[in-house]
C-alpha cells in the first residue's frame, strides 16, 4: 500500500487561503443603484472587488442578460469562499429588474446574470473604475403577448337558471387582454373639467413642466372631462406629487395611465391647436404663471427672453429664470425649446426643486430623444433620480398609504448575515490529527440610510463585520469596517461631501481611507473633486495619522460628445516623508459599439509611471465582441512605504535610525518591480443560448535588486495563459447555467492544464444548486531530477434557498484533493514512493437577511 | 319572565348573528403563489353587485363580483380590480348575447372613477375570488392603490358597467353594504 503523507506546505497554503476567505467579507455585488429617465433605465452595479468587463450576451431582446467578467487580483482575497451572490435590488421595478446573480469559477472568470421581468435591450459599460459596472437599458423589446384568457365554462348544473351558453360568449374575446402593466404609468386626476375655473393655479406652479391633459369619461348620455397631470413611473412618486398638491386639490387621486392614455396626452401636448390642449395648458400652466397665452412671441422677443433667462440663471435669480423659461416653453415650436427645456430643469435644480427638475428633464428627453446633448440631459436626470426617489428603496411591505400621504423622512435598508466557516486538512496518517485551519463565525451587517430633501440629500452607509475565531492560537477575533460614511449633497449649490471610511475608485485615490471627499459641479459638464484622509490597508485596521494624503481632480463629461476626461493629483505623506506625488489622467470613449477607457498615474517625485492602463471592447456585430487590455507600471504601486517590504518592521519610521530618507526611497524603488500585462479575447454567441469565450493573456515582472538585506527577485519571464469556455444558459429552464472550459497556464517552471465544469440549476423558485469540478494537471520542470507531476481536483457543492426575496440560507462544501509525484531519480526520496497525497475540505453555512 | 333556555337561545342567536356579520363584512387578506412565481393577494370575499333585468323575468339579474387584487412579481406590485360576471338569465332562449363590457365605472361618494376593463390573464387562473354563482367572464382593470384606498374609505359606492355598445348598466350591492377592504394590504 502506498504511504500517504500530508504536505505541511500544502496545509499552510490552504490555511492561508481559508484565513483570507474568512477574514475578508465583501459581497461580490456591493450595491446596486437604479435610475430611470423616460424609457432609459440605468443600473449601476458596485462591485466588491475589481472586475473587468469582457462581454455580455444576449445583446438584445431577452429577459436575461449575462455579463462575463474577469476577476481582479483582489477578488481572490475579497470574496468569501462561495464567490456567489444573489440580489433582489430595491427599486428594481424602474428597470423591470427582478434579480442579479453573481457566480465565479475557481479561477478568474465570473458571470453576472441580470434577470428581468420583460425582454430588454441594453448596453454594458465600464470605465477605468473596475469596481463599477453600468448597464443602460433602452425601451424593452415587445413583450410576448399574453394568451387570451379562455372563458371559463359555466357550471350550469349548479345553477338553477342557466348562464348563457358559450357560443354566445364569443364576443367577449373582443375585450382587450389585460396588460401586466409594464407600460402603465401613473397620473394624478386633478379635477373634473367643470371645476377648472376654480383651480388653485398657484398650487400648480411647481408642476408647470408636467404634462397636463384631458381625458373623456363617458357617463350615460354625457361625457365628463377630467384634467390630469402625468406621468409618474411609480405610484410612490405620484403620491409624493399628490402630497405636495396638498389641500388645493382635495378630490385629486392617483390613476393608472395606460399606454393609450399616455399617447393621447402626448398628442394633446404637441397639438397646440387642439381643444384639449388649450383647456389643459391654458388652465394649468399659462394661468398658473399669470401670463396670458398670447398670440405668440416674435423671434426677436424669444431671443431676448432666452438671454434674460440665462442671465438670471447665472446671477442665481432662479425664480426669474424659471418664469422666463416656462413662458418661452409655452411657444409651441421653435429652436429655442431645446435649450429652454433643459435650462428650466437646471433652474429648478438650482432652486432646490429636484422633483421639478426631474420632470423637466424627462419632458426634454421625450421631446428631444436624440442629439449630442441627450447624454448630458440623461446624466443630469440620472444624477437626480439616483439620489432623490427615496420611495424606490422602500421595502415591498412598506405601506404605500404612508408613502402616498407623506414623503418618507428616512429610508433605511440593508442586510445582516452570519456564516460559520470551517476548513480542515485531513490527516492521511493514522498517527497525525486533522488540522483545523479555520473555524470561525463571520457576522456582517450592511446598513444604508438616506433622506432626500428639497435641498439637501443625506445618505450614509456602514459595512461592518466581526470574525469570531474558534481556533486556539488562530488569528483571533477581528472587527471589520469596510465602509462607514455619511454623504451630504446640496442640490442648490451642487456641492456634495462624504465623511468617514470610504473607498473611491477614481481621482487617483489608491484605496480605502478614513477622511473626507467632496465635489462641486461648477458647470453642467465640469465637476471638481477634492479628498483628504488617512489610508487604511484593510477593513481590519484603524487609520493612523502616520500616513495621510490630499488630492484634487477635475472631470469633464461629454467633451466632443462621447468623450469623458479627468485629471487628478494626489500628495501622500508617511511618517513625515513624501510617500507619493501623483498626477494622472483618465479618459473614456463610449459609443454604441465601442467602449475604451484609459488611465495614467505618474509619480512626479519618483519620476515613474505607476500605472498605465487601457482597456477596450468592440462589439463587431450582434454576435461577436472582442476585447483587449494592456497594463504597465509598478507592482506593487510605488510609494515610499514599499521600503518596509522584506524588513522586520511594520512602519517606515522604524527604519529611520538605519536609513536616510534618500536611502528609504531607494529601498522602495528596489522593492518595486515593473509589471507588463496584456490580454485579448473574444466572446461570440454560437446560438442564442450558447456562448463561447476565448482569451489569451500574458504577464511578466522584471527583476528587483537586492538591497537593505532583502534578496533580489528574479524576473519572472513571460507567464502565458490561454483557454476558453462554453457558457450555456437557460437550456432547460430560466436560470439554468453551465460552463465547460479548458485553460492552459505556462510559466518558466510550471505548466498547468485545467478542465472545469460548473453547473447552476434552480429548483423551483427558491432553491438553487450549484456544482463545480476543476481538474488540473501540473508539471513542474525545474527539478534536475525530473518533472514533478501533480493532479489536483476541486469539487464543490453549493445550495442556497431564498424566500420572500429577503431571506436566504446558504450551504457550501468544497474540497481539494491533490496527488504530487516526484521523479523516481530524486534522492533521497521525500517519502517512500516519492508521492504525496493531500486532502483538504471546507464548508460554510450561513444566512442573509435583507431588510 | 324569560326562561333560562330562552336567554341562552337569544344569546346564541345574537352571537351567531354577530359572528356571521363579522365574517360577512370583514374579509381577511389571502395570498397565494402562482405557478409563475407571482404572489396574488386578494381578500377572502368579494363584493357582489347585481343588476336587475325585470323585463326578462322577475328575479332575473346579472351579477358582478368585484374585489381588489395585488399581483406581486418579484417585488413589482400592481393593483387591479377583479371582476367576475355571472348571470341568472338564460339569454339563449331569447337569442340574446351578453354585451362585451369595456369599462367599470365606480361612483365613489358620487364621484365617478372609470376603469377600462381587460381580460383576466389566463395564466393567473384560478380567479382570485371564490364565487357562489359560476362566472362566465373574468375581467380586470388596472387601478392605483390610492384608488383602492379611497374606495375602501368611501361611505357609498355604486357601480356601472359599460359595454361596447355604449350602453351601461348600473349595479347595486346585492346584499347591502360595500364590503370592508381594510384587510387588503396597504389599502384599507
């Protein structure tokens, strides 16, 4: 019988991996923000670690969207062992989004699945910020018509007097099929038209940019007319508007406006000569401004008023600007309407009336859906919609009665979870004991709180965790604080500030810090950012005043239409010496088919390119997307603090007695290698349900010299990896997903071939089962005695159960088995037959409660 | 002087009447998960409206069951009025056809609210409300929760059903009061 030995090195590695997984506590999807502008919805997915967008499929007209991502290095540490996530985002109705699922394989590939309640058409975008993914949805594909309802057969036997025979009921099929309401919006029925002379016109002033229209209500032998104001995407928003109308319209109520009513309203608004238009607009808008809808303005007068309105905006006389723009918009036609409508929104925004500003932008987009300035208006609206509609975040069970009567003061939501984590390395000799690498309880709490006001929006976020370690002589208990900040945004001045522990992903800030950041939108397309604080290496640590930074940046949006630019600078000090002096720039180009983002970060004190990065995706056609990226720069990021790498100290100042500042900077440079990496690949839809992804990547680090008692680090030589996988989705039912793939990794000393299969199968609506198996063969070729062969298998089973979209229980168990065989010529033999077998397993069991 | 047995009988009748009254006027909320993963919330009882057609027979009536429904699809809540049409009129004898209803008009304390009607989706069967008389058509109208709440709080509600010929038939509550909708989620 072949003796089997446990590899101490293997145990160590496994324990380290488990420790990392347990100590980390990020969710793959950190947050999901939704906003909607007319028919365009935007989903911003904040990722828990850096991920690069590769491709997505299908591209159009499907109710599931698969986004393929490549995980960054920090993901392997940041994500817990499950590397899987499921979200039912609050506010999902704005995009008909039902849920977002994240699934990663054991390597660096992940799929984010967005499941919608109707077919959608969308674009996926990513900038140099690898922590953020944006999905923009256009109007959905036509929904599959619902089958006509079969008329129930009458049970005449149970009724004395028979109901009509079924042939007589054929005309009933002429009744329209009930829509599920995807196209429905909400309107406020202000009053019966007969009452229009008694309208409280002042109360309608804040709503002058809404659509006012008249609907006919046939009643017996006469038709009553109702004055309505629309449209609102949700009843909560309509409820807030209704609350603002207050006692002026005591008999007003919220009604559902179907697509037909919306179309009629649009016609009324466009048709200036129409009777309904005159009735609604004259009563509700022109009279509200106490400006008679006169015979029309001359072009000269329009130009003068436009100039006056803009001047009023510049000198912050917003009320005057609103009046002038509103009057100008009473002119039914003219080139001025485009600018007037947009700047009416700006004036409302500046005047602390975000709801009116939103309405103005929405109407603008309805009226001018295309054009070079459409993106700008969408961004204005998205910025408002993202922060303002508090009701969208309300839990489904929250009473709408309260929402419709009073706008909520605070909305609070979040989640709580606990996971038991265990990792064991099994003993293969009876003389040895199993080694428990980890046994810990990880408790997490995520809390979001927001309050939207007429002028100030306040938001705060806390992402807290506590790891209780049950292992004697283990790492000990750890308190974890990933985020803890409060945001304040002033709509009037366009200034916002964030205070606390945060992690911005742009503007040259390296990572998490405790401090303050702020921004000021100086012009509609120009925003200035500042930040200052104390860097924090890990959620486990507290910031110290030993290391601090300050920085500033400027963002220019939609320069030359589809280009965004940003520049930044960042000064960092550690223990009183210069740590970093960065200047950099970011650029992004986005179009329907091409998305390119680039970043340079140059350290002026070291005169070195710390990071140069460019990534791009090109959707050649609806079936084929290619992507490529290149990164060059320092690894790790060069700061003076790198001098402590390899030294028996934890802080830079501990080296002060032995080194001068110049020597420390030399040590830092010597510890920092130069990295060059690139990749290219393609994603193609073989069939609507089968996608192929293939890529090749390359990476190398140069050598670092010996100094300060730290050994030299040889250059790695090129590390090449290539492979691909097939992704099947929805073969048997919605939500079914499988990956089958192969990958070859090659370094100067080790070649590895891996095949993997990953299947995710929902069972019913609540249960999800995921199974995965990776099998690898590694050959190490640097031993003069011969090759070292190793087989590794990683099976995994994961079961999760959701209910009520709020509660989830997860169980995951996985193992790693490996058999390493050393060359027979190895003398002396490591073990009796020069073979080492090792088995480790892990499990986690936990729950998540969303509230 | 009353006997003890008489008191007990009177008390039993009174309690029974109270219980029946309570059951009749305060339906509870009922929710079920349909095959499509939607949660359908309704009340345990509908309002029964009747429209007398004395020209055909003394007791001839068309009936309309009406009740609020919430359909929750992955958190996306939509509200409807469900309408079940029934009749004790055998129109086959007279060669008559039931008209095609196109709208429900509720007179809420005298103010009309008009709801265009559509077919109740087939995949949402069974209907959300039980009916004692078999219905020959199941219809629905999108409504706002605000409207449901206002109707629930109204002191008087009458209904009209308009058909595709432009005619309308006024329905009155068959058994008295408008049923209490306070148990409907967020609506009462």
